[in-house]
């Protein structure tokens, strides 16, 4: 058996569930419902409009309960998961979160809440949202959060709609949003969707946007700048205060993509950087794994002068009662069918309360410490591959493929080889402005022991692995190297 964590190759075979079907087999027995024979003889068409009745039975597998449980459990063992291995993908995609958050989210009186329940029966749930708003205001220095957006990108879209409406009401025609070239792809997309024209700003050689560069793009058409801080290179935007001043002097606003809030939570208030609006990805920073695309919550926070533009409904508190209110003068309206994605919010709330005021700042401190540990130690292994060698990073660090290429391994091969060592690959080939990028975000939950094991795996790949193995990796997984391009272009959903 290979060393920890390794993969020793125990995979149970599993075929399609439909092939395991036998007519008449069922999972759970349902007691006799007591209806008369004549009632039972009725067909669905006696109850449902004929046009909705299927011609043929749906062809579902007929299997016993153990067959179903084993089927999905075996399939799940073919995947790496955050509970079995380290994912250097970080909070953006998949970080380990304490199980207590899941536990709180699964309590029956929370899980089974129906969004149409009258407000007088869900006062405690409304209180949680009301209080959570106050906590987020404290952590950011902003004045009000809307929980309507159900993803980070939906939060961006909401924030940009607020900006649009703000200038419409003021009677100013501003249609440009400045966005750095290092921004997450959703930033320009959300801007365009909200009716703006995104304009790209070049990141400086040091990896951050320079105030003097921003100045070149200033005009009366600029509505706002959209900045991710720390940016996608894991670098704190040093000029952010100066940039905010430039924007405000021009009558423009400053939007922050706060998806990376875990890098400074509890240590800096964004209001002090001059931020007017932010979206926080509650599903990344504050629990709830994100891999696979959801569920999410991109809560949008604003300074007081923008409160009246936020979506409705929101939770109000009057005379000892919580209520859902819609009285916002300039509201952009509804952007979700109900108040919020409560299942995500409750886990984020549990995450914050379990850490408390005294410990919340240690999240960002440990996330940064861990990333700098990897940056320093991996920089020694991947000699010459750290483009920002002399600087500290924030929550993530990035390397080029220079050192591995010299050893005859590509970034893709390093990623695949890591799987054979029991680690999920890091983010690769992103950001695009770093050659053959390898981006690592360890997050606050990983121990130094895990990080050392990860570093050791890369060391072995660099200096002890035969180059012929690289081409064939991963070799210890159930499914070997797949043709990703083909899978994307011609997905097969059906057998
Ligand atoms: C993840 C992410 C987003 C988008 O969030 P979704 O919830 O995936 O829509 C936006 N910006 C940054 C920097 C992100 O990391």
C-alpha cells in the first residue's frame, strides 16, 4: 500500500441502475390505502387533465432499497471528495467546512420550512435573517444587506442593477463599468447583462491595479469600477483606497466582488477602503461547498445612500414583530421568487456564530498563513516559478509552469499525477495571464501536516516520477485520463 493518503485501488464495480431492475421489485412497501376496488380501478386520466397523462410508464428502475443505497455509495467512491482528501481548489470551489454547520441546516424545523408559510409562524427564521444582516454590516462597515441573490454572479448582477437605477434616478447617463483583466469571468458578463459596457483595465507588472492606470479610463460615462480584492492572483489591491477616491471624485461608484472575503474577514472593513457595494459569496467563505454549481447565496451589501435601491422583500422589525416588507422607494424589484436561499444562509450563520467575535478574524489569518507557507515551500521546490517571489500573498498563491516544464512535465500532467498521490488537483491554467498557471488555495481548515504531505507529493512528482508515468496518469483511479474536450463538445447523457 502506498503512503498516506495515497490510493490503493479499492474500487467496487457498478453498472447502470436500470440494468439492475427486475419487474415488481420495490424499495419500500406502502400499506393498503383502504380505497375500494372501484376507486383503485380509476386511471390517472380520471384525476388529471388528459393532455398531461403519459402514454407509457416512465421506465424507472425497479430495485430494492439496499440496491439503491449500494449503487450510489459505490459510485460516490469513484470520486475524490473533500471528506477524504485535500482539495487545493480552496474556498472558491471546495473547502472543508465544520459538520456542525450542516447539522444546524438539517434540523427539521429549519429544513422543512415552506417559503409560503405566513410570517407569524416563522418569526425565528426571520429573526435569523434580520440578525445576520446586522452581523454582515458589522464585518463590512456597510449599512444593509439583501439576501435575495442566490449566487455570487446573481449578487454582481443585483449590485450592478442597483448602480444602474441609482444613476437613472439621478438623471446621469453612465454606461461604462471598469473591470481589471484579472477579474473573474462573471464580472464582465454581469455588467453586460445589467446593460453596461465593460471596459478592461490592465493589471500592473506587480499583479495589482495601479491608480494611475485607472485614471486613464476616467470619464463622465464611467458608472463604477468592479474590483475583486484580493484579486484572482491572490494579491491585495494596494491602491484600492486611491482608486476609490478617484472614482468618487468623478461621481462614480466602487463595487467590490467579495467572493474572496475569507482572505480578510474580521481584519479589515471594506467601507474603510471606500467600497460602496459588495457581494459576499456566503456559499464560499461561510460554509456550504460550491463544487457542482450550487446552491448559493450572493448577499449584496451597500452603503446607506443605496439602501432604497435594494431588492424586495426584506426583513423589517417593528413593535416586536418581524415582517417581510417591500417599502423601498427606488427598489430594483424582485430578483428571486422568495426572500432568500435560507438553507445556505443558515449554514453561514452557524459558521459565524460557532467562531464568534473573538475567532472570526483567525479565519483570514490562518488562510493567509497557510497560503504563504505553500508559497514559500513550493517556491523552493518549483525554483524560479513564483512570479511574485518577493511578495507575500493573501489566501492563495500562483506559480508558472517554468520549473515543471524543465523536468518534462506539463501543468496538466502535474494535476493528473497529484491524483495518484491522493490529492485533488489545484486550479490549473487560470489566471490566464500566468503561463501554465498552477493556483493553490489551501484555506484555513488545513493543517500543516496536510500541507507538508501535499508539498512532498509535488516534490516526488518533480524529482522521483518517471516522465513516462506522467503521460498515463492518473493510473490509480477508476476512470483514467478522459478526453475532456470531447466530453465537453459531445456529452453523452443517455445509454
Ligand atoms: C465564484 C466567484 C464568483 C461567482 O460566484 P458564483 O456563486 O459561482 O456565481 C465571482 N467572483 C469571484 C472572484 C469568484 O470567485
